[in-house]
C-alpha cells in the first residue's frame, strides 16, 4: 500500500502534522515547565534573601552559639507545607542546627536523606547550587537550593538549604500535556481526511506521467501527456512535453560529441589516463595502456610515485598541476597532469604522456656530437701547438725538425679529414651533394679500393677473398661517393680484424639492385651497440678506434650517402666472432 504515492502522500501529510504538533506541544510543555520552575526558583531565592536580610546575626555571629535564635526565626517565618528550610554549619562535618520540619538536630547534614550532600559541600566551599530532584520511590519532584552565607570578610558562616515540593507544578504540566494530546489526535483525524481527497486529485495526472516516463526510460522519447488544467499539475505536464523534446535533441548532440571525443581519445598519439583520489584507474586510452602495460579493464591501482608524481594534496590545487619526465622501457615521456573537478571538488587526476624519445635522443646526440668534435679537434691542435712551439723555442737539427714537422703534418691531415667529413655530412643534411650518376664496373671499383688499401692489408697479413660472378651488373651511382662507401666498409673490416684474419667480399645481382657483402672474422660489435653504430662520432671502443685513426664519422657518412643514392646498408655482427656488412646499390641490368 505504501508503494502508492497517494498513501505515501497521506502518510507524509500525517507525519508532518504529527511532527509539527509534537514539536509545538513539546515546546509549549517545555516553556511551561521552565516558567513554572523559574517562578518557584525566584520565590525560593526571595525567601532565602529575605531571611538573610532580616537576620543580620547570620552574617556576623557564630551559628552554633545562636542556634536557638535561628530556630525561632524559622518558626516565626511559618514556611508552607511544601517547603523545608535547614540551617547547616560550615564546619568540616556540617551539622543541621535548625530546620522548619522535625528532623534530628545536630545530625550530619550529608547523612540526611532529604539533603543533597554535594550541594552542601559545594556551598561550604562558597558556591551556591540548585537542582531538581526526582524520587522514583515516592514519585516526588523537589527543588533544592543551597545558599552559602558570607561574613563581611568573605568567610562562609553557614549554609541555608531550602527544598520545595514540585508535584503541584508537574500536575499542571501533565494536564497541559493531556489537553495537547487530545488536540493533536483531533487534528490528525482531520489531516488524514483532507490528505486523502488532496492525494486523489494529484495521483491521476502523476500516474499518466509515470507511464510516459517509463516509456522514455526505454528509449522512446516521442511521448506527450494530455494537459487538462492550468494549475501546477498542468504546468508539470507542459514541462514534461518540453523536456522530452529538448532531451531528445540533447541526447542526439551528446552522442555526436561523445563519438568525436572517443575517436580523438582513442587515436591520439599521446597517452592519457584518468585516476581517482585513491589512485585507481578510471579510464585510459590505448596509447596509455601500451605505455604502462595495462590490461583492458579499469580499476587497476596506479602508483603515482612510479610516475615521478609526488606530494599530491587534493585540498591544495597548486600540487595537482605540473609536469615532469619519466623513462619507461628505454623510452622517454614528458608528463603533464591536472585535476578533473566536479562541483568545485577535485575528484582525481588526468595524466598525459607525450613521447619525447626522439627529441631526448637527439639532444643526447647533439651533446655527444659537440663533445666529440671538441675532443677530436683538441688532440691534434694541442699536438700541433706543442710541436710548433718546440721548433720555435729550441735549436734542433734537421732530422728532429723533419720529424716534428711530419707529426704536425699528420695531425693537420687528421684535422683535415675530420673537417672534410663534417662538411660532407653537412652537405648531405642540406641536400648539397652534386651526385653524377653513371654506370660503374663493379669488379674494377672493388679492385681499385683493395689496391688503395693494399698497404693496410699487408701490414696485418689478412686473407682477402673475392666472390664476384662474371655476369655481375654495373653499379649505377656516383663514382666518388660509391668508392668512399666501399673504402670505408672494407677499411673498417681490415682495422677491426686481428692479424692473419679472413675477409670475404662477395657480390650478387638482385633485380634492379646489386648486393655487396663484406664479411670478416674480426672482433665484432656488441649487441647493445648495434642500434647506435650509425650515429655520428659513436665508437664501440673509443680509445682503440682513435688509435686506429678513425673519426667516428665513416659509417654515418656511408649510411647517409648510400641512402641518398637510393640504396641501403645493413650490419650484422656477433661480438668476438666477426661482422657482416650488406650494401645494396642501384644497378644497371645487362640486356642479354
């Protein structure tokens, strides 16, 4: 029955009137009780003050020595039957020395059942106290007031303790409570009757609205209600019709915007995650899931400390906005984070991951490039300077001068090669190479290179093997650049292969390309260095490479040149077992 709005309305109406009447009744009873008690208290205080005022000896003389006079005062005062007065000494063990009713005089006050001991003790200490006491056994309410009487010097001479029966007061209060209870009952009967008729006038249109709303909840927004009146219910129906129309338009727009946002969110290159205040994942796009190796479900715990995000305080907005950097699986990301809010309350963080690996590596390469160029130039410049100063400052014979000049010339050539290589790389970067493409005889080119390197080969007693078919195609490229590439690769094989090593040079036709493979059994390249071997100035063994006269630019130049001419270069190596370099050039196909 309570599921019906009609009966709930009647119930609420009933409870509302009941609560209001109860509050009003409680307020009236409480105020009546307070007023009655206040009136009793004022009368009691007035009596106490009158006794003290008319009995000056109470503040000047010892009470024990004036016991009879105090008793006479109490007798002459003629207290009503519902009041009791006691005179109590201020000694450590206070005694009752006078009373308006028959009690044992000179007995301990704190042992008397009609007296509250703590009020007496506090009054002996100089504090006035009062309390309403209810005795469950006798069903008796009493007001107790304990008043200390001071001398002119501020000394407590004694305590006047007064009680008054409050049953008359509470009888009045009980009568008032009964009257209010009857009035509340009559009011509730009228309330239920009126509520029933009022609820019936509302439930009809609301039932119609409910049916329409259920259909809307199922996705049918083509709902309208009939307007039968111009009152609030009619206005509600009109607003319902307007709501369905606007809601339909709004949902269509939201679906469009949601589709746009989902597309942007899912296909953006940056990783985006949203986490709540407790650090649990709310949402993450595919890029972020790949970066953080997350599964496809939400609710996973994200430790912000692992993202270099710390000191987060959701009550301090300044700690919720910032950026930083983090390395994850050898990739570098720039982080930006900010809070997302709801109703002016921070609900969590949005963290964006921007992949900066390329920029980071370029910055490292730039620093290494500057450092390497500086180092490569510093050594020969220092040698040239020191040797030239020695020649200028010392008397030397011809042979020594010739030796020193030879060293200066060698270091000058070294600087020249470095500058030349740098200029060549610069020309490649800016596309300033003037390549002249023409057919080049493959066998003649390799033979010419080996002839130029003959001295190096003989010094290390290497065994050079050629495997070049008779029908090998010509290379179609720039002669100077191609010779430089092959010269660089073969010279590296000679340099980094131990004496009496084996070097095999083979060629193979591949459709429109020619493949040249240079394989040695030298020292090889560690696996961790292979992906950086083409970086400018990068050396696997820096000291050893410099000692062999390398600038660290040869492979970089070779890669840039061959790729610019439409070819490719690939290096496969195993440390301490040898290296294989595969070059692919465009070729001229012979017509049979």
